[in-house]
C-alpha cells in the first residue's frame, strides 16, 4: 500500500512540475498601457533605482523603449519616483 501512495505522490509531483509557465515569466516586458489597465495605481519599478536617480536617468531607457523598457506616456513629468515606487527587482 505504501508503494502505491508513493507512486501516486510521484505522479502528482511530475504533473505539478510540467505545468505551463505564466505569461510574463520570460523576458517579455508588458507595455505601460497593459500595466495601467491592470489597476489604477502607477506601475512599480521592477529594477533597482538609486536614491539620486533623476528623470534624466529614467528617460535614458523609458523615452525610447531601450532594452525593452515600457515607453512612458508622460516624459514631461520630471519626478518619476513621486508616483512610481520600487517593487520586487527582476533577477
């Protein structure tokens, strides 16, 4: 009987490990529009940001979409961290 239980537990474990990965688990970065549609809060910053960071630093990537960064819809606003806060950093 113990062998049957172990066998069923192994099958359950293998099925769990073979489940599909969530959509945004890869390198695909959602657009700012997609993020904003998820709620009324500004999107979190998913990478480290120094305390001395300025809008110039942010716009290096977010003005043109460099390295897959979502392009900002409001580059005229110069205090990014007034609304956007650091979230969990992507590894």
